[in-house]
C-alpha cells in the first residue's frame, strides 16, 4: 500500500498506508488525520480538504480539473501547489506523497 505523509500546520507528521483507489482525502479521514475536514465528503463542492503538495510531487499528480480550480478559489490562502485531496486518487506511483495542511480549512 502506498504511504502518504500528511503534515499538520504545526509540523506534526502522520505517515499512513492508503489503499490504492482511495482519494488522499479518504486516506486522511479513515486514519483520523487532523486538518482535513472533508465537509462535502469528496464531492468537490467545498475546499475543506485543501493541502499544499510538496514541490517534488507537483509534476507527478494529474492536472487540476476546472471544478477543482474553482473550489480552490474558496480555500484558505491558496498557492500554486494547492490541491484538493478529494481529487487525488492514490496509486502505486504516489507512494511517498507528502502534503501539508494550511493553518485552517474554510
């Protein structure tokens, strides 16, 4: 199973195994990772699963769809490396992915 590292805004790291086919958001929720609220349950209808993707991983992720771009407009302090974790499906190629949570989710 791929390992995903979730880093809280405070710097606390959580390295967890996430089954292929789940989203990075589902991996956080199933492992009780603080900082990923996932209010819409993965429907890409909010921005409460917003993260900053480690720069080494940006080019390895699928491109953002227009709906994700729109939802990121509502995220707290979006940056060029911002993504919604509900839109990133876990594959073997993402083993080692590192994401950082913003200070808060809105």
